[in-house]
C-alpha cells in the first residue's frame, strides 16, 4: 500500500506453537486460520478501544481464502500478520492479511488471505447490520483488495 492516503495495515506479531507443525515439519495449513484469528482478536481490541469490539457483540466467519506462498517451519520467533479492511457491506466486512517474517527475522511472505465476517445476533440467529459508528471505525482501516495470484488481481 504505497499511497500515503491509504492507511497502513495493522501489524501484529503472533507466536508460533510447537503443535502447529505437521508430519512434514512445517506449520500445517489449518493452523494459518488460528494465526489469522489471533491477529483479528488482538487487532479488534486496538481498532475499537472505546467500546466493546465486534467480537463481544457477536460476529461469525462467513468465508476464508488463503494462498500459501512459502512453507513456514516452527521457530521461536513469531510471524508478523498485517491486517486491513478490504470491503465493508451492510451486515459485515472483509479483512485482508499478509503473513510474513518480522523485520530482522527474514523477508519471506508465507501467505496472503482474506476473511469474510458477518455481524450476527445469536438470540435471533440472524445477521445484523453494521452501525454507522462501526462502519466509520472499519473504514479507517480500509486498504486494497488482497492480491491473490490465482485471481489476477
């Protein structure tokens, strides 16, 4: 996101766990969903400092798309996850991510991903609309769509 008018992605370090490795000695593809979830939980507390987060109010994942770029092996150093909003709609929004080495650890990008999230009222078992305040807070973190190789974008 080189344009100065576009906000920088939120960046958080997420630790790896020994149990993230699979029989092939690298972080299993399923564990990437946990890394993204950890980044979301930490990030939403920062994005919504003066109110309950969307997690506290009820939210569900509607979809994930992940493109793996390089194998990630377990190490004591964390990975860095960049996170930003790619789309906001009536009852939810999409987040983009880049999973990479932190500065000083390496220069690899391990995956790019996107998650669809929908605000959800568990009492009525129905989606609920974003408030104007939440829409404004999310828009402050808006960035470019995820550049998946397979999508030619």
